[in-house]
C-alpha cells in the first residue's frame, strides 16, 4: 500500500480486520469490535495516515476525541498532525471547570463535558481553534452532536467529524451540524 492510502483501501482493510460479534451486549445487537483493528499495526497505521492526509493542509489546531475509543484514534491523529488533543468525557470525569451538554439516549439522557479552557492557547492568540472531532463509531449521532456543541461552547470550530465506522441505517449523521467522514459504512 502507498504511503497515503485511499479511502477505498482503508475501508477494505478495516472491513477485513473488524470483528463482528452477534447478540452482544444483548440479543439482536451486532457489535463491531474494533480491538482487532487496534491490534493490526498496518491497519491502524493506514487509518491514521488516511486521516492525516485529509487534514494536514486544513490548518487544524486540535483533535477532540470522544470517550473512550475516540481517545485512541484521536490521540494518534493529533500526534501525526502535531496538534493538541482534547478529551470529551462523561459527566464528572474531568478535574477542572467544564461546559456540559446533555444528549438523548434510547431511554433517558446523559451528559458529556469538556474543559472550559480546552482551547485557551488559541483564545490567548485571538484565533479560533480549528477542530476535528474523532470517534470510532457513529450510531444515533447523540454523542457526536453533543460533542460538536461542546466544541463550540469552548470557543472552537468543528471543521469535520471523522469516524472509523458509521451505522448508516441509524441515520446518526442527520444530527450533525458539521461535515463528516466515515471510513466504513455498515
């Protein structure tokens, strides 16, 4: 594979490396286990190389990763781009002052948070943070949409959201207010 893999090449790699587990965590659910992608050094490297090539010339200043698997892919991408990484976590998990955003679950709501000073280095320079949001899976879109709102509350601009996998039948992308890309649509 070339040093900059195509979307088609990376999508095929991810599909081949992905483990599907039926009836997990409950009957009727098909679980996409990404640990096999993380274990596959070439696949992981190519996923990050694809995203890096996509964002290298877009003046990205930060990567925001959604707890928890967005941390894995987001940190790798931030390192590859040479930019900062910001975590979005579940309520009560961040140690400093936060912005909060509720989002809908199948039964009820949950809350995500980001530090209020997440993009302080950009604000001090008078510039707006240019952010890519990263997560492993786009399903119903609730966590991604809430994360985009948090980025905006903290003073950033979400340029694009990127996902390893999108469950297209759930239409989670309809909740997003920013462009997105997924490597594999299931």
